[in-house]
C-alpha cells in the first residue's frame, strides 16, 4: 500500500478517537442512578464506547473504503455516486415483487437465480431510476458499486440494498455490485456470520455479492488489505490509547 494512503487511513482512525474525546469533554452527563449502581470506571467506558461508535460510523467506513480502493489500483473512487439506471416497467415490478416475496419468506435468496429472473422480465416502457451507491470505483476499466451497511443491518436496509444492486446490475451487466459488511462480529470466516436479518434478503454465506469482513476489504482492495488496515489501526492505537487513559485519569 502506498504511503500516502496509509497516512490517510491513519488520519481517519486518529480523528475518530480525537472526536470522541472532544465530544465527551464538551458534554458531561449526570446519571444519578448509573452512578449509584455502577463504578465510575464502568460509566466512563460505557460513555466512551457509545461516543466512539458515533465517531466510527458510516462516513468513516466509506472514506476508508475509498482509500483502500485507490491504494490497490482503482483509477477512480467516489463516495455517494449517483447512477442512472434504465430498466423496463416489467423489470422494476419484478424487483418489487421479488423483495416482497423475500421479506414474507415465500422465497429463498439466491443472487444468480434472482438476477436472471429480473433480467428476463422484459416488456413495458423503459424507465429511468436513480441509485446512490455508498462507494463506486473503477478498476481496469470495470465499474464496481458497493452498498456498505452496518455489520448487523436491519431488514429494511438490506432490502433497499438488494433493490439498488439489482437495478444497477440489470442496467450495467458488465459491472460488479456488492453488499458489504466491513467486519464479521461472529468470527473470521464468511460462514461464521450469523446475524439473522440479512439472510432473508441475501444468502450471506453463498451469494457472491455478499462480502463480510476480510472478504470485503480484500475485494475492494487486494490480498492482504484487511491485515494491513488492522496494522495501521494498531499503530495509531499506540498513540491514542495514551490520550484515552489520560482522559480517564482526569
């Protein structure tokens, strides 16, 4: 990974911790019942974790993903890319019917089969639909569209992601589309992923478009990308942990 991208990634990690500390200093909170029942340390670290989760949110993951794509050979990478998709009325109706069937449990997800059904739903007038992708990048002339979600997405978020990815893939069949979760809270392997909600919409273990954890970073980047990002985070952590511990002693 080029040094300029390593520095940008480190800056994002550093900023998350600094923003958390600034927020906590500016917004002291009185919680009399918590203070009566818990230790000061437990309250402090609970507040810190919640505030850090706010700082380390969607914007940060999108920015890190953009840097990783560029660091591993993307010619361009854009956050919040707007794409016009032209589909037939029958295809748009087929997508909505498909999502409805998945949500009701009447259908089991299978990306290849699902996509083929939508592609073959020809007929009706052409209509333009705009889709906003969390990350778009181009590598070796090929466009890639990524819907990035929290690692435990709800059913509405997941359904909207699949709706958008189907529209893009039908309109631009040569492109690559992905549903990405940036880490796996259940283990290292994709097969370990166990949050039930997205399984109604995607086959999270077998759909090629569903990326979880290491596979996510090494798809938008390249082999070793996941480990390198963690190395950068650990290096930054040697600086930020001292700041956090100093704050805790105040």
